[in-house]
């Protein structure tokens, strides 16, 4: 989230599209209700189903799963045509005026530079025209045909209301009502907030779904302001934290990235990361990358990371592809390229697409280690549970370890919520019986490995033998010590420009501004610097006071970066430094500095007249309507059909689906087509369950005891399916037999003149826990991911459905 | 004012006596009710501040456990509720958070390390030392056999791709940091979390 949960109350329009906050984030959704009651906000819901969020909406529009880019591109077209954009914001704070290179183009569904054999682009034309000094050329008058705003206008021109309605199945009048409501927030003092979740990410075009909305928000001037922003409602309690700390294949803590084979030396690595400003005088904060990187290496390798060994650069593993994500991992297992797998609090047998493939893949491992508080399906993949998990243990040679761990109530530590708050929590009881913390288990494995390497040697032991491990109890490091590691320390006396010592050697840093690139500071995660200072554990703060009751609560816990609650808050003020919305200012220029209720996302003393852009992480200093080379499938979003779709791509039939998405041959062979599987299916969560965890909790297992699907009344009648009757739901990959819930909440959509039925597949059941046995939605879903993130396409795929008889008990 | 539950009900009874209900003759009901009520159960518990383990709203919760945290007194969690001081949830919890006690005490909580041998049809309880020694041995064997120090072009790459790891989405940030250190020091690249599902 760019903003906070409470800040939602400041919105004039709340848009829930790509999520269902009322059911998936109920206690956060109360701030939407607060916005409606106290701020007279309008709630817009765009969803294939009439959800509980939709039930309290002022305006609900149905949409076919997987067509959000068409919907939103049409919206951009509408805003540009009606001139319903916030002109001063767009001109000063976005790249609308920058001029794109002459060679850039788009034709028949493809941008320039496509290489069909590699399913990838040569992106060299996806950039600005530069002047002699290396700065992007600009035309503030928007007359130049290749300035971004004109290229965007041309790109979205095809998305007329008629075309949008034909692709999305959204009735034209509903669609135009939504466009009108969006347009009202182009006024400088009006804000629209976008709340989304997996409904946007779990598509082969997921990143571009979100990007299209971010562009809408830039055009409306809604980023950085109270009640605005792009608010990703993260799923799990600390998935934001695990992302921040870089537990992703290609990532390092604080959004640093692992080196690639093409970057053999440290200077090769730095060359592509210290972004120089693309416009004169811009901040381009990643220019400080070397400080973050050197301080990180000092944090994990201590004295062994030195200038003369390039800060132990070679000890980081290098990537030979875009990343070893989970879909690739299961492909590698299938092909016998993996021997061991460790699952820490993660249940991939249920959670990742194509369960049948996952089960077979796990059976090819030599060993599987599962660390979990609960008895997961993954840890018992080898056991025969009948049709829900058919298996022959005698034929499976995998050694399996099931290790009991503590749960939230039995440990200290911080969790990062969706609004980037690091909140500390405390242990209330010991773990049951012999269960241990993940910290203890990981330390135990590490110490045993290190001891063997020390005694017996082996492959490249250096990073293992030199890993910094200065903890009071090395077998079970205290979370507070680990938090201090991430915050960072001075390793020598740190002096300011006048030569005065600001921090003595050994002291904890106040924040990342103190980081150095000469090895005199350490920080395990630079964006967390400031979370645990000499003043104590900032994450444990519990002062809920809230200036002007504006939803900031600056002294409750601690927020990254730098305790900033609203990202890009410089954009809440106009170029002269006055709040766009005088009723709800965040920071303003007071004549000598930026001041207000939040920490400025800006250098506090930079004068408005210096014309430094508010998006300080971008080399241009402005928000990007044109994404340059940042995404795999194009600098502008384009509508591509899901890999399993009931219709041809109306805009360019030859480029049906995302041309840059990676698809493995066996996964492609397992895609179904509309003649065999005529219905569109989409997966989702129920408010009574969380993933595959709550089926282990008695109350939740009673509330929603068994697997079911939702189908509309028209389809039910057509197929002779009764309310509560048994059905057989099939995709090319598998079969689920369960009960049907016949509902008015899903209605057929008219897609290009033909009725299209959507079937809802809640995903919470498996074969362990207290609820009844179920197959799990991932029995059906295809193994293809977003081209940038490899997030699997769970939200749009094809199925068939038939009534069937109850299974024999 | 130090008000017990029993005292509160007596007071309420007194209030009733002065109201129209009192006039109707219900004034003694409060005394009778108070005499039948046990002391408030939570008054003998320890209160711990924590965060709901499910979604990213991160509702503040209060955990109540028996035991005063003295040495050898084992705590037992008996009640969990929303934290009214928390600026986001303000004391509320959803159908998942309201049932947190049931996940803490789920009968399917794992309690001892278990091991399943190749081809076996059952898990057997084992000691932590057996499990961790065996895991470390298997990992070292695989790492030594399949570690890639240089690629075909001779570039130092120092990667290990034949063993992978998935990290926990409800574990603390500190757990995540320690896990990162260990996995990457081994050279692991097949390393991911639950951000996508």
C-alpha cells in the first residue's frame, strides 16, 4: 500500500477491482465504510461475482475474468477524451511530456523488438530520446507527436466503450457510469483510492493490470495524496516483510537484486544499478545503491567483506535466468533436476497450480523437509488419501522430515503489514511439546553444515565459514539482535560534514541517510534502518495519537521507509508547495522546509523552485505513464487474453495471450480449449477461511465444512444441477467432485454477443485438518505465470461441469 | 475504581432499583445474580500483545494465558480478543481472527519431529538431533555434488540449484532475515516465498 488502512476514510471514491476486501480483509474494509459514512464516498466494485464488497457498493459492474486491462485502457481513453485529468499534476509529476525514441512502435499486438523464438523483447527502443548531456528530451506543450501523452492517446484509442463491452462483457451503461465516477476525482481536491489483491496479480498479465490502474491514478492526480494511492492488500500477515527482506529468487533485502552471470565483477554489477538522473537536478535515490549494497555485505559477512575482495561480491550466487520461481522449481523437479526441497510454513502441494504435477514432482525428490506448526498436505504428499490424494507410498523414495514449529502466539518478533508498518509482537506461551522456532531450526541446520565444512571441507565453503553470527545464543538468536542487524550499526565513528562525530563505532544507526559505501556502516536491510535505534525498539511503539485524525498515527509502531506513512507525499502538494486539498494536507512548504503530519518523501529543505520531481526513486523524478524497459511485455499495457480463454483476442487474433510469458512445453500441452471446456473458472477465498490453515481450526471447519463451487442459476438450469447437488468439475489437468451452490451472484456475461458463464471455485480444502476432505482448486488451475513475477494464473481458466451422483461414503 | 464483575452486577442492581424496573419490583434481582457469578476468568491471566497471524491488515490482538510466567509455571493460552487500542482494527476481529484460539490449540498442531523413510507408508517420531543431523548430511552431499562454482564461460557464479527452499509467510521478519542469510550463504537460488499465492 502507498497509504495506510485508516487513510482509506479520506477517499471520495473507493474502487475495489481485483479484490474483495469486505470478505478477505474485513477489519481493514471498515475504513471503506467509514469513508462512505463520514466522507460521503462512493464505492465502486468491478468483479465477475456480486461479492459482499459489491453488496455495499454504490455502483457494481460485472467483468469477465482476465479482461481488466481492456476495461482500464478504455477508462484512460475516456479520461483523455473528456479531458478529465488533473492537468497541472500530470504535467509536473508524470512523464507525459517526455519524448520517446523514433524507433518505438506498436503493431498488431506487438511492440517493437519482439523475438518470437525467445518469447521476449529487445527493449532498446522502449526509451526516451536523449540530448547530448544524456537527459530525456521534453515538450511541455504536448505538441510533439512522440511525447508520452500523445503516444498513450494513440495506444488506447482502440478501446472504445463498444470494444470494452464486447471484450469484458460489462454492460455499456454500467461501464460509462464507472468512467464518470472516476472522472470526478480529477479535481485537485478529490481523491480516489484503488484497493486490489490477488484478483489482479494472479493473471498472466497481472503486473500490467496493476500498472494500468497506476496510470489512471497518475492521470487523476491521486498518487501521494490523502485518500488516494495504489493499495495492494497483501494476503498473509508478513508476506510484505518477506518480500521486503528479499526472500524471492532474484531478490536481496531492501529491493537490492542478486547479480547475474553477465555481471562478473562488482563494478559490472554496480553499473546497471546506480541510476543517473534522466532529467537535470533530479534526486534519483538509487544513486545511493552502493551504500546500501556495501553496508549489506558488511552486515552478513562482517570483517570478511573488505574493499580488497569487492566486499565479498563473489560469495553471492549469480543468476543465469530471470529467477528460479516456484513454477520453474516444480518443472525442474519434474525433470529430475532437483534433489532437495525445504518448505518453511508453506504448503505448495495445495498452493501452486496443477496439483497432479506437484505431487508427481515431489515424489522425484531425494528429500523433503517441512517446517510447520500444522500437519500440511505437502508433508504427506506420499500418503494415499483416496481420490483427493491418490498415491502409492511404496513407489516413492523421498525421505520426508516433518518438523514442528512455533506459531505467532509463541514467539517475539515483527510483522510488516500491508501499509508497511513493522509491528512488534510478544510471546504468550511456550510451544506445544517439542516444537521449536524456525530461527532455532535454521540455526541448527546451519551449524551442522558449517561444522562439516570446517572439518571435512567441500564445495566452496567460504561464505558458510565466514557468515557473521555474533549472537548471544548462537543456537537460538534473539529476534531483537536480528532486528538490530537489519537496522544497522556504525562500524567506525561517523562524522558529519563539519567533522563532528554523529555516531560512535558500535552504535545503532538512526536511519539509512547515515549509510556509507566505504565499509564503515552495516545494515542488513537498508529500508528498515531506523526500526531499532539507540532510542530502542521503534516497532514496539504504541502511541496511537493521530494529528487531525487523518489516519497517519505516526507514533504507532514504525513504518518503512524512515517511518513515512504515505509514499510519494510530496505529490500531495502542488509545484509551489501548497496542498492540492487544503482540507487534508500531508506535507507543505513552509518557506524554509517541508513540514506536516508525515515524514516528507523528499529532501526536507529542497525548495519548490528547484523543480525536483516527487518520485525520487525514478531517474526522471516523475511517475511513468510510459514504463521504459521495466516490464516484460511492453511500456504500455495491452489486453491479452488469459492462456485459457473462451474467445479469440478481439484486438489482434494472432497475438492471443501475453507474448512474453514463459510457458514450459508440458504445461502448454496441459492447456484446455473452449470446445472441451466451455466455462470460465476463477478461484477465490471465503471470509470464514484463510488459505489451507483454518480448516485445522474447529470453529472455521464448522462454519465452512466442505468443498463447493458457485454457479449461476442460468447455467445450473441448463446443466440440470440442483441447489446443493453433486457436480464433477473438470479442466484439462484434473477433476474435482463436490457440491454446487447455485447463486444469483454470478450471471452470464454477454461477451462479443455470446453468453459466457463464470464458475466460482473457493480454494480452502485439502486432506488434513478438521474440515471434510477436498481436492483443492489447484487440481484444476494452469501452470503459467505473469511474465514479470510468475504469479500463477489462478483467476481465469477453462473448465467443464456436469451433474453427478454423490460419492460412495 | 477497582471494580470486580460481581461488584459491577451489584451496582447495576442498585441502578435498576432506582429505575422503572426497580419500581416494578425487580430491584433484588441484581443481588441474586451477583451471588451466582464466579470471578471474571481473565482477571487471573497474563495479557500479551500480539498480531493476528492471518491477513495483512495485521489486527492487534490481546492473548490471555494462565500462569504468571514464574519459572516452571507453564503458560496456557485460554482466550484471544481484538486489541481496542489498535488504530486499524480498534478491537474488532473477523471470522478468522475470532477463532485464533482454535488454531493455537488445533489437534493437528505438530508436536514432535517425524521422519518418513524411502518407500515407507508411515511417519515415525524421531529426535531433533536425528532429524537435523540427517538433513544437514543430505544437504551437504547434494551441495558438494552439484554446486556450480563457474559457468561454461568461466565466470564465477557460486550457485546451488539442486536443493531449494520456500520461506514462511507468517514467520517474523527476523526469522526471514536469518533464513535469507543461511539459504544464500549456501548459494541457493531456488528460493521463494508465498507472495504470489
